[in-house]
């Protein structure tokens, strides 16, 4: 029987609630499909930061290194500035482990409704392939003459050939296993250094995949298209920032943020990959037992798939779909009255 | 009788079609409301670029300086890279004339439908206040070691205190004349130099407007919110890039890009302001006579308002609404079969 060592970092807010459910579901999947998950729980969070001044210990990255996978809840809590909580935990992990793909599949599941008029379940399905280690999220920059009239701040966006090429190539490879279509998010009309470079690399890689249909759209028009003609999109590849925006939007037009999982993936498998929901820690509803655990459970399914347990991953998906389609157990965001635990338990039972 | 000197730059593609209609409508508004528009047409465009190597003459900015207003169609055509066409015309005008506010009102008009389920006309109305002269659109940056494995490109985002403060202050002033609510688009959790600065200035300005309700939301969540709860937004203020994305999205969830006007405004009135549709030159449908002229006509109405002709501006709005509500004359994007000219003529007649 295979055993996988999994690091669980529930984090803050509803991250704690939903990770607990995901663990139950995944453990059950292991029982049914013949593998074992060996969990180690880390209390790295904003709470830890307020006590110790650090989101994670200094050797945090080293502690995570031996694991087969990481299941992250969500990070962020009022009182701790976001740029502290995220750059002290989430972002360093993404970078240290070269999790250069942020994979964000969305799909309008049976039993859920879209905010878009006239869209049926299964009609909307796409995947955002987000660059996850460079781009607009950079530490390089600073402030000139604070408090003075001439004050300004600068920040460098940084796009490397290595970084851009590998994410775009990943998107094309993925498209081959899906619809054979890739759309690249750009803004080369406004952002004249980095984005024309992105487009150039995109064109180069596209030339190697004549069997894949490729196109590019400016991020503003692409956001509009995502609500007007989302059915014409399948694999969408974007920079760190553009992928971030588009994946929230894609989640919003399918079942909502409560349904969208994501994987921070190191494709060569040299380092552990990390799986999390797209949604944040939602401090406003934390601890009330009403958070929707589906996104986190589907993130768990992505982790199983990544570990090679494809049958189990598919079974988790089916269980989620069955429970949602039946519609008897649903959290408030899905129009029901059930608790986080009740929905988690129903999915576990469906396995 | 007041006379206003207006520079018309039809530009490329459908820009040419829709500007012609807007001129007709505005001239008629002048006849009815007692003012005259004296038009000077400039052929600055991609076509001009292919012939002369320049989008506009070297002294283009100086030629525009004496005008009371500028009505721009749209710029961009296949074969001329976007960063050439836009940085050779649109963006230099925005900057040289300190048109630091890009004002983009949207509203779901009677007779049009939203892509969002269950949204009624008049239920959705908001205005995006976009910073228009700095931010992510910068000329500073470049490329290191082209073609080499270590190749990278960088681009600076630049946010000045002057620039950030004036746009945020404009948003608060505007909110006072509307709902009294401002939402700021940020991403300080990911973009850790410029965006925390933006938030800081926002908080400072907000403190001066205790009567205005202020909040800030990360751009990813805000994009999601714009499709999930657009009714909870009114004045939304964002950087050059964020405002660009959000205004296309806002247009898409209200009546579509064919309906959204915009003003590039220099609030002190030291320089001419410029009015244009949010949509682009749409080369794919150019010259077919099917482009929707409403956005451009409403941009014209914004220009009249800016010139102080408020009654005439309101009359143009009413004429547009009447024609749309009647639904007899509508371009294909509105579900009809009429031509650009027919819709323009119907609006002129309604005046
Ligand atoms: C054409 C382009 C440079 C422009 C922009 O992003 O500013 C356009 O999208 C707009 O919104 O006016
Ligand atoms: C929390 C934040 C830094 C993060 C991001 O933008 O990367 C989040 O929005 C996400 O999408 O994972």
C-alpha cells in the first residue's frame, strides 16, 4: 500500500474549517482506493505571526521539503497586513519549490448555478494556467522621498525567458490533452516592455504546436469575454497577476469562489507541490461553520491526481458532483442551510 | 450663441463609422440647444502611420492644444503593432494634456439586457474612475541579453504621490455627487511596493471625506464581485491597468462594449479633454456598417457635459434611451438588424 507524506497547513479563518473536511474526504478516498495519507499539521498562520513575529519558522521551507504534497488552507487575517502574511508563507513556498504553474480549473457543476444568464451545468469549463513565480509580483522596488511632494514608488515587473517559456509550454501541453485551444492574456498595447516579450515567446512556443489553436487577447477584452462568451475559452494562460484576476473571475462565472480549487505545481516533481482553494481566509465568516468546503476538497483531489492516484481523484470528483446534484446538503453560498461539516460528511459518505 | 472648437480624430476601423454618427447627433443637439460645434477633422491613424511612419505629425500635440474638446474614434489596425499605434497617439495625448482621469460610467439601459442572470435595466449603474497618466503603463524598462538563456525583461510601474492623490480625490468628490460610496481596487497582497502605497494614500484621502463610505478590495476579488454583486458598487477607483480591466468588465456586465463611453479628463481644464468609446477599432467588423455607435454618441454627450452644455448632454442621453427602449432600430450586437447609420439617424431624430 502506498503511503504519502502530506503537510497540512490549515492557516487562518475558514482555511481551518475547510482543510479539516478535505482531510476526512481524502482519508476516506485512501481507504477505498488502497493508499494511506500520513498527515503532519503545521500551525503556520497569522495567529502564529502575532505570537512569534513569523508566519513560519526560519527553516520552514526545509521542513516542508521532504513531503510528497502540501495541502494549504488559506492565509490572512485582519491586523496582519496581507503583504506580510502572504510574503511570509504562501509566496515563498511557491518560489522556493519552483511551483511555477498555478493550475486553476473551473467548471459549472451540476446542482450549481451560474451568475450568467442561460448557462447550463457542464456548459462552462476552462482552466487558467497562471505563472506563479515572477512577473508583477516582485520584491524589487521602493519608495523615493517619503512624505515629500515629489514622492513616488516604483516596482519592477520581471519576466524571464525561462519563466515565460515554461509556463506557456505547460499550457500548450495541457491543451493537447483537452480541447486543443490556448488563449494567452496580454496587454502589449499598454505595458510595452514586458507584454510584447510575453507575446513573442507565446508566438515562438505556439509555432512548435501547430496542432493547437492559439490566440491572444488583451486582458481587458479577455475579462469581458469571460462573462460574454466563456464557452469559447478552454486553456487560458496568463502572467502572475493576469492569471490571478482571470481565475477569480472564471470561478465567479462558474459556481463561485466556494467551488474553485488550485494547484501550485512543480511539474518536474523536484519539489513538493501545494494545493489550495482559490478563495481566501474570509475572516468575516470564519468559525461559523458555514464555509463551503468543496473548493478545498477539489484541491485535495488535484493533489491525489498529482500523486498518481487518478482513480481516487476521479472518485472524489464524482462524490462532490453527486452530493451537489442531489442538492440536499448545501452550504449557504449554494443556497442551502447545511454546515461545512455536514457537506464534508456527505461527500465522505458518497465515496 | 456659444461656439466650441472640436478636434475629431476618427482613427481606424469602426472608429471612423461611429464618429460620423456621433458628430451628426452632437450637431443636432447644438441646433436644438443653441450652440455650435466647429469641427476640425484629423486623419491621424494607423493608415497614416503606414504611409508616413507617424501616427500623428511631430507637432500633433501643439495642433490639438487650442481646441475645446477632442472626440476620438478608435485606434489600432492589424499590421501596426498596438504598442506603436497607441503610444504614438492615444497615450501621448492623455499624458501631454494631463488627462489624468479616465472616467468610465456604465449603466444597464432600458431595452438592453445584461449577460448576468436576473438583472433589470436601471438596476446596474456604476462609474470606473481610472488613473490615466502613470502606473503600470510606463516607458521605463527594457530587455537584458536578448536571445540568451538568462534573458529577461523588466518594466517599472510608477506611482507618484501627486498622481495617486489627485485621482483618488477625484473619486471621492464624484462619490459625493452620487451614492457616497467609493471602492478602491488594490492588490497590496501581491504587489508589495506600489499597491500598499496606493492603499496608504487612499486611507489618507478617505479620512478627509468622513461622509463618504470607503472600502478597498483586491482586484481579483473585485472582478469576481463585479459579476456577483455589481449592484453593491458605485464609484470604483483604480490604477491605469486595474481601471482598464474593470471598466471593460463593467461594460460587459451592463449593456456590452458597444454602450460604454469614456472621458479622458483634465479636471482643471488647463488642457483639452478627450472623449472616446471604451471599445477598440474592431477591424474584424470595420466598414460593414454594423458597429454600434451608442458608446461613441454617449462619449459625445460626456463631452457636451464637460463643455458645460448639461441640458444638451441630458437630451442626448434621453434620445439614446428612447430609441433603445423602443427597440425598433438596433444594431446586431443589440439583437437587431439595423446599420450604424440607421441607429445614429434614429437617435438624431429623437432629439
Ligand atoms: C488601447 C489601449 C492602450 C487602451 C488602454 O488600455 O488604455 C484601451 O484598452 C483603453 O481602455 O483605452
Ligand atoms: C493571497 C494572494 C497573494 C494570492 C495571489 O494573488 O497570489 C491569492 O489571491 C491567490 O490567488 O492565491
